[in-house]
C-alpha cells in the first residue's frame, strides 16, 4: 500500500536515475527507466503495506542510479566522459565573462562547445538562454536615463492698439535676445522601470539556473567516473 511519503521516495529515485542516464539515447533511457519502474512496482506489491524505510531498502537493492547508468553505458558501448578543469572555467566565463568586454563570455561559449561532457541541449542552453551572462543585467540597468527636453519662448512683441504688430525701433533689442530657453528632464515611467527590473531579475535567474544545470551535469559525469572505477 503506497502513501504520499513512499511515492515521493520512488519518484525521487526515478528522477535521479533519469538524470544519471541523461547522456544515453532517449529510447534506451526510457527503456531502462520503464524496466526499473516495473521492477520496483513488483517488489513493493510483494511487501503489501510498506513503510518509508522498507521502500528505501527496496530501492537500495535495485541499485544506485549512477551505477545503473555506468553499467548501461558499458553495455551500450558509450565511452566514459571524464570532466577536466575546463568545464568549471567555462561555467565561470559564461556567468561573469561578459564583464570582460564580452570577450570572456565568448571564450566560455567556445569552451562549452568544445567539451564532450555536455550534450547539444546543454550547449544550446548555455549559449542562448542568457547571452552575455550576468553582464547583460548591468547593460539593461544602464538603459534608463534622464532625457532633457528644451524649448525656446520668444519675448513679447510690440502690438499696436489695433492689434497688429509694429516694427521695433532702430536701436531696439533684437527679439532673439529676448528669447527664453526652458529645459526639463524626464526619466522613465513607473511601468518602464518595473519592466526593466523584471528583465534584470530574469537575466540573473536565467544565468544562475543555466550555470546550475551545467554544473550538475559535470557533477554527474564525475560521479559516473567514480562508479566506473569502483565496478571496474
């Protein structure tokens, strides 16, 4: 008999397994997950009413997700990818390289696509989700500024009693010298400020999420190498 707690344990295990198998072909990954899911279901049915501790024992017997993924790679002949020091450098440049006149971010993109650790989906995510990384937020922050508007108001004209203007005296001050220039500054409106703030938040969150996903994939590759060494 399943409960919310036991279901969460199974869902967490299958989610970890799916991440460990992320570099396998989609069809093979789904096949393995379906087989493991059916195996877990049959084992839990034999227990009947089971506690969280019993479910964890069943999952332990099924095997560590990384170990299952390593065995699947070996069976399918998929070469083991070993992360190097270039992957953390690439992630750092994708995040902060935009502050180096944009050249650092471009270098991060080059390292991203050179690495065999990340799949094509990871590489597209790192390149296109937030171009420029966190530096893009600084660029957006600098967009709103004060805009000055100036207008020139001419001095009063001399008017006859009849209402028609008359010519100024020969030595009168030219009208241009009587002109008054008025300037006013105007910043962005409230809605514009809110939209720019929302865009900055999206850039920061998007850059961080992208870095976390790329870093998680590097961690999975390292764990897979460790598991392969243990079972070698």
